[in-house]
C-alpha cells in the first residue's frame, strides 16, 4: 500500500479505538516516525496531510530538517547524548526521550541560549529492561522535581517504550502503568510540570495505547514500511 493509504487506514483505526473508549480523536496525535526513511517519503506523507514527524538520530534529523525545514513539525524520540543536543536546538517542538538530569540540564542550557523554552517528556523504563533507555519509576518524582527547577524547560508528560510482545494485549499493563504514574505525579502539584501528554504505542500496539490514554502515538513501519 502507498503512504497516503497507510495514513488513512491508521487514522481509521485511531478513530475506532477512540470510539471504543469514548475519547475524542483530536486528543490523539499521530507522530509519523520517519527514521531511516528518505525525505521524499516524508514529503509524500506531508502532501497527504501528515504534519508531525518523529526522528531518532540527531545527524539524520539535521539532514532532513535542511531539506524540509519547518514545513513540518518535528519531534525527537530517540536516545540522546548531551553533546548532540545543540543540533536539535530550536528545531524540534518536543523531545520525548529525556531520562536523566544531565541531559535535561543541557537541553535547558541550549534552549536558554536562543531565549526559548524547550518542551520535553520524561522517558520511563517500565519493563525494568537494563538494555533500554528510560528513568526508573522509583526515581521519577525526584527527577521531576529537579527538572522542574530548570528555567528553560517545560515537562509536558511521560513517554515509554515497553517490551515487545507479539500480542498487544500483553503491553496493556505497561501503558496503564504510565497513565497511573502521570496521574500520581499530577497530584504532587510540582510547579512548572504539566503532565498532559502520554507518548506510548507503536505500529503494532497503538490501539491498545489509545485505549489506555495515549495522546501521542509513535508509528513508523505501518506508515513507511519495514526498516532495513
Ligand atoms: C522506531 C520507533 C518507533 C516506531 O516503531 P514502529 O514499530 O516502526 O512503529 C516508535 N518509538 C520509538 C522510540 C522508536 O525508536
């Protein structure tokens, strides 16, 4: 199928998942994950009406940004080294993958240089998978309170990349956990922290994520095809 057809089918599935749990589809934004795919494919999706794209590698993102610039909205969703933050400065609207204070401090410093505030999500490692990025949920409140002190940052929500299961139903408890953690943290009323966004769900499990409250779904291969 073509990119426009894939996008249309995904929007229909988003609509159905929303109806099942009486959510407004306008509250679920589709992040089209274009990592490893050429700018021509992003342009094809853009012409089909998709305006928000997610990238995972700073260098690759910059190449595509130079080709497409701000005709589209960019989110950064991949593992991020502090020394790469300067390449994203002012160019991405949301960084999903902040999992440690040192990284948050560098984002704060870089955005401060251009007199702007960076929107970020805190990424959690819910599966306790040592190989995966993400803060431990036991550290979440402390990390939130520390990050909240940074003047050029705003925490918008939480992100998770749970373990892969063939059956999407098995991922549901992880999505639910992320939603519960966000609710708990909202109750802490930490100044400068607004946890309205939940970034969760990928190509094979985004419907379950929507049922559990996702506001940002990150879908790559179902739009652009498998990555090599
Ligand atoms: C690649 C990637 C996705 C998209 O995965 P698909 O299975 O292709 O939809 C989502 N989130 C993150 C963090 C990714 O790195």
